[in-house]
C-alpha cells in the first residue's frame, strides 16, 4: 500500500511542477509553453532564468556562457558583435549538369546531410542533396553528392567512381540522408556513418523507406 501511495504522489508532483532535467532545471507544467500572441515587441520570457535551481550540476558536459544561467555574480559587460556577410555566398551552387533533376531543376545544398572537419585529412567535408539526372531514373530524382574544402569557403567537387566523372556518393532516390563522423570508432575504415531515407516505387507510387 505504501508503494502505491508513493508512486501516486510522484505522478502528481511531476504533473503539477513539470519535469526536472539533469541540470536541475524544472520545466513548467505545460511544456512547451504556450504564450499569447504578443501585442508589442519584447523578449520572450525564459522560465529557467526566472527560477534558477538552487544547485546547478556542471559535470554533465560542456557549459555555454551565453546567458547568466550559470553565473551567480559577475562584473562583466556583454558585447554583442554583428557577423560580416560573406560576399561570395552561396559557397555551394548547382553548377554541374548532373546536379539537375531529369525535369531540369537544379539542386545542390545540404539538407540533413552533414558538414564536418576531418582532422585526419585536414579538410572540411560536405555531403549534400543534389539532382539525380545521371544517378537514377526517377522523374524528380535526388541523390547524394560530396564536396570538400580547406577553408570552408571555397569548395571543390572531386571526380568519383560511383558514376564516373561526377561527385555522386550514393545514387539511390533519396529524401533525407545523414553522414556522421564517429570520432570514437577504432576502425579507420568505419569512421564515417551513413543513414539514408530512400524512395521506393511500388504500384507506380513512391514510398519512403528508411
């Protein structure tokens, strides 16, 4: 009977006060919060800054000093800087004929793919969504291409052997794809992980397949 009573109370407490996160933040009972449409321009309220935990664990990972959440007292002055727009944007363009779909629409941009800095090769590496006019037979086909850079601004598209003369790395008709650099992998041949969501044609209709 005591066990049932304690569990019941825990459920009530969690419902009334919201979830307590690993860093001590107590979320509001309604999460995500719902706010009325503002009638004037002002900052959105931040509940965890208004009601800080008494003790904040900091041994759960890297801490970002982007606000006063971790600071109990300081005499610093915040200075905000405006980034400079890079005049050569966009740094990646659909400038190769195979980056068009068979309908002629150009595609060349990271969708959910991945841009990583590879310390082993000292290069930035990018996998991106591109048209698949030379990769598959889908009318509006999309595939995955690869580009690399030494500075993150100027990108080259190396000629690879999946489709000779192009930079395709996967030619399946895709929706989303993700490339992950596994820095904990012991086998150098398995450092890069690839996840793909493909379209499969069944009964003349396209379906997503993970």
